[in-house]
C-alpha cells in the first residue's frame, strides 16, 4: 500500500468526542485549499464523526487507515467555493425538557448514537443504541412517524445524526448538552 502524504498532522489520540473534531477544525484553518490533513485518533467513533463533519463543511473525507489502536483519518481542505458554513440542526431540546417528558410518561423515541461501550456504562432507560457510524444502515429500527430524540455525550454526534435523520424524512430533535450532563435516571453496567 502507498503511504498517504499529509501536509499537517493533528494528534487526537486518547481524546473522546467532540475533541478530535474541535482540534481538526482549529488546525484546518492553517491549511491551504487542497492540502491534506492527517488526524490521529483512538476513539472508534471518530471515523463517523470526522466523515460527517467533513461532509457538512464541504471538506473531503478521504478515508481512514487503521494501525493497531490508532486510526489515521485523512481530510482534504475544501477550496473557498467548496467550503460550506458548518450547519447545526435547528430542532433542539434541553436535557431537562427531555427528562420532564420522560417523567410525564410521554411515549417518546430516544436514540443514543454513542459507541456501544459508552451506552453500556450508562444510558437513558428505554433508549435505543445505534452508534452514529451505523445509523445509515440501521434506519429501519426507527419509527418514522414519531419524533426521535437523539442523544450522545456532548450534543455533537447527535447534531450530525439529527441532520442525517432529517435528510431521510425522519422528525429528529437533538438533545443538548447530552449524556455528559444528564442528571436523570440512568441504566447500565
């Protein structure tokens, strides 16, 4: 296999969402259009996160090479005419508002898009686990007739997931700030 040549490398090893994207976004400003950035990460969710972020901003996600525990992601910086302002999902609900809906016994669909290990160690009771990287392939598990409350650790993956769901004709609501600040009931190991 040929070695991929990058113009800049970002070290995001040991960091969880949203930090690989935060570091990438900051470093991307230093690159010229058409140059390639290599992002080193160990968070398995970073592949789907960086791919979705790249697509939402106009940058080109080139691919990922796995070397042991390290994921080497490659992203080409968009030219001015390709680059798009970062989009955010318009339908948002705060953690406390979701907690109130649950307490009131409302029949709601909660989708947790964190990785399986994150979900296992603590999730909202009744939440369906579909990691963001598999969401496209598992849309059939969701009810398209009811709103889907999408949650992750910080609101970033869930924002991208909500955008994806809306593009597929689902009614999605992003839950912020996410499980990192959730103080409602939790199930898990």
